[in-house]
């Protein structure tokens, strides 16, 4: 199994309303990246993420599920979450594992309850947010009106990162392109607005840009783009069709080139202190050699394997047989087996460090 360094890891939660196409999008991304041979379908019950018998019968997700793929040397971990409000707890729990929340909006139905809530909850957790408008292939969609709604609801920092083109069969990316054909809006105007917003994050770049009017290179834009994302000054909007594959290559490019790695995002604060005493806030250091700090964001009872904790490592390295403590407990437990998940498939691992995500652990006895 290849080992990825911190800068080559992205952990992304797919959130949004039921039926927006999150599970299908995960499937299309996995297939495009070569992690699965052909994309399964929710209707046939053949997706990686909706593997549970009840999910197959219901035709939608009931639990959060993990999947991963590698693209251009970067390991992308996905947490697919259920969108219907009854299962919101699963989606909220998944935010603790992610650096980026991809809020998936159904182009046919527009902004729905879960999309609105997840925009709010992921902002409260300081996650970098991106909006993905899915189902652009469908009939009766009004994409310009939806973009207007998104901006009216979530603010003008929601900016186009690509635009549908060739009658929604394709998209044109607007950060690197200043001209081209799109189905609506002008590529030049979207490009200019995006660059203007990004350069504001870097005084030197802004001064040079105002003086010579030249677009900074993509390399120069990377750091201020990241900063704008972290600060919530920029919430990119991307268009995709998980069914036809339109916009999927561009989305992969954005995840790999622009989404934050674990050291870049806004890491969550932790609290230290004795029960009843004063508490002190601190941040984990993403260093595999420090002591372990991991967050179990989901626990499942597997009929064959027993109680399984799914966790994100924020600091240190978890090894098989290691002794760990839960919360302020003074009694350690011993790590039995470590696995990496692809839907229901679990590949055994000997160690999980703070450079790996989406792992699960089987708890043994101390
Ligand atoms: N036309 C079209 N249909 C799509 C697209 N993506 C998903 N669908 C369909 O939309 C329906 C819902 O897709 P899911 O992937 O289950 O949606 P979800 O967001 O995972 O839904 P929950 O699990 O309930 O949160 C399914 O019938 C998919 O086949 C798309 O890009 N275009
Ligand atoms: Mg689903």
C-alpha cells in the first residue's frame, strides 16, 4: 500500500440533501480514478457506499460510508453521508473527519433543507466549503437561476469555478481560462471576478496586479486561494453530472490541486483538563512521531468483527497492539486490528498515522 505524505491527502465529506446524488458522485469519482472498474448504481444496489442491505432496499443512504481513491499521486478520502433529515446525525459526525465539506445540490430541486443546514454546520466547524451542483444533465433545470439563489442565500463569496458548456455536456474551468464558450454567463467575467477575489488575500500580489493588470500564475494563486477558502471568503461553485461524467475531471483537479491538505485546513481545537477543573484549548500537530491524538467519529457493531471504531488521526501513529486511552479514562485498551475501508471492504493495515484518514480500528482488551 503506497504511503502518502500529509500534503498528498485530502479528506472530503459529501453532504447535502437526500437524492442530490452524493452516493452516485462518489461512485463516479471512484470509477474515474480507477479505484473501481465500473460505476455501480443506487437503483441496482451496487454502489460502494450504499452497501448495507437496508440501504439497498430503501434506495438511499442510511449511514455514512468511507471510500478512497488515488489521483495524480494524491490520496482522496471520501465520507459519503445520508441526506435525509432523520439521519442528519451521521452527516454531522462525518464533518469531524473532514477538511473540506462538498455540499452537493440537486440542480433539479435547488437548495433544500440539508444543503442549507450543512452549509451552516460546516461553517460552524470552520471547514473549507465547496458547492457542487449535480444533475446538470437533467431536464427542466435552470442553472443561472440556481446560482442566483445560492448567492442570495449563502452570499456573494459563492463564486463560479467552472461553467457548463456545450449544452451541459461539459464544463469550462474559469480560474485558468479567461475566454471560451459557456452555456450562460461569460467565462471572461467569471474569470475576472474569481481572480479579483483571490488576489485580495495577498497584499503584494494585489499591488502588482493593480499596477500591471497581468493575471498571476496558477502557482501564485494557490496560496491565496487556499487562504480565501479557509477564511470563507471564497466558496467555489462547481457543476457536475454524476451520471454523464460532465465536470468530474475538473472536480478531481480541484480536489487534488486546490482543496486543503490536513495541515492546511482549519484543524479543530481540542480541550485539555481534568473533569470539573479548568480546561485549556490546544491544537494537534500533524506529526507522526508525537503521541497519538485521534477522534473516533463513528462506531459500528459488526456481527462478525464486533465493535469497530472509525477514526481520524490528528497526531501521532496508531500501530497494531498499541495501548491507547479513550478520553480521560486511565485504563488503556489494546488495538486489535487496523483496517482501511472501501465501502464494506476492509483492507488490513499494520499502522495508521496522522497522515492517514478514514481508518477503522478493532478494539481488543488491554
Ligand atoms: N439525471 C441524473 N440523475 C442522477 C445524477 N446523480 C444521481 N442521480 C440519481 O439521483 C438519485 C439519487 O442519487 P443518490 O446518489 O442516491 O443521492 P444521495 O445524495 O446519495 O441521496 P441520499 O443517500 O438519500 O442522501 C438516483 O436515482 C441517481 O441515479 C445525475 O448526475 N444526473
Ligand atoms: Mg446516498
